[in-house]
């Protein structure tokens, strides 16, 4: 099989599902990862079962993530790109004046930082074989200081993670892109965000495809994409 293969985590909704649709239209075969495969049934049927492998994995569990990557490579015979997209937003306050209780912070840190890190570790040996592409979802929230915002700190970490992987990938032919969206109209937005200008998940999907479709000698390191009218400091 010569069709390019893209694995997407957090694929059942939002940015992941939109990227799956756009990538399928561009000719990719897809390994779609969610915590439960039943979450992927409607999307798989929409795209076509002949082009999609639905996989269950918790992105904070090394065994599950590595098994999903192995299953995708074995099923399709190759792996050309991985979009480490799964993420979690939990409102926080370090003074305890609002937001979630600290017990919930751990899940966000593991999902947003450890998740893409182990996804990269699982996938990079396969991507090295195809001189493939690793993409990671960051956020404009990780490009500036946000008061009491641990989510922002996790996305700062994502930028550092992408840079570290890119440095290690020198000479392998593997490309690394971090996609930094502004406010996107997904399930993750807070009530405060709902009245602000927003992007559509498809806007991010097109940015992902832009990076993927560049010639092999072009490595799009970072894409920052905000809705028109969003405060660049927010």
C-alpha cells in the first residue's frame, strides 16, 4: 500500500475529527485513537471503514499508546505522520479562588505533556523509516503568561517538547510541527470564551494539512493561528 498513513490521537471530536475528515479527503489512510473505539464509530462510518483503523488507547498510558502505534503500522504497513492532538483543559487557581480542585490537575498535566511525549516516543521509530512527520497540538495560551493558568503552562511545555524532539530528529528526515491555535469552537472552551471570536476546528485541520503537504525539504516548525479579532495576548 502506497497511500500515506496518518495517526491522530484525540480523534473522536474537535480538532482530531476535523483533521481526520480533511486528511481523508486528501487521500490519507487513518489510524484514529480515542479512549474508546465506540467514540469513533460514527466518524469511521462517515469516512469509510476501508480507510480507517479505530484504536482504543489512553494517551497517558505507555503500553496502550505504544500498542496503538504498533497496530497502526502493522495494519497499514507504514506510518507517515502522527498528530499528537489529545488534550484536556481544567480551569485552575493557585490561590484557590476558583477552578478545579488540584486532584484534577494531574489528569491535565499527564494528558497535555506526558501524552504527546510518549506518543512521540512510540511513533518516532516508525516515522524514521518513512522520513515522516510528527505534529503536536499546542496553544497560543502557551505563548504568554496567563494568571493562575496551569493549562497555559502545559502548553509552554509542549513548545519545549516539540523543539527538543526536532533537535534530536536532525539528520533523520523526520519533520516536527507544533500547531498553536487560538480559541477554537470545541467542547473544551470555557463559558468566558464563548462570547469571544472563535476558529472552527476545520481551520486548524487545514493548517495541519498545510504542514503535511509541504515538500520533504520543508519543515514547518510552528503554526500560530488565531481568529480575527482575538487579543494576541489572550
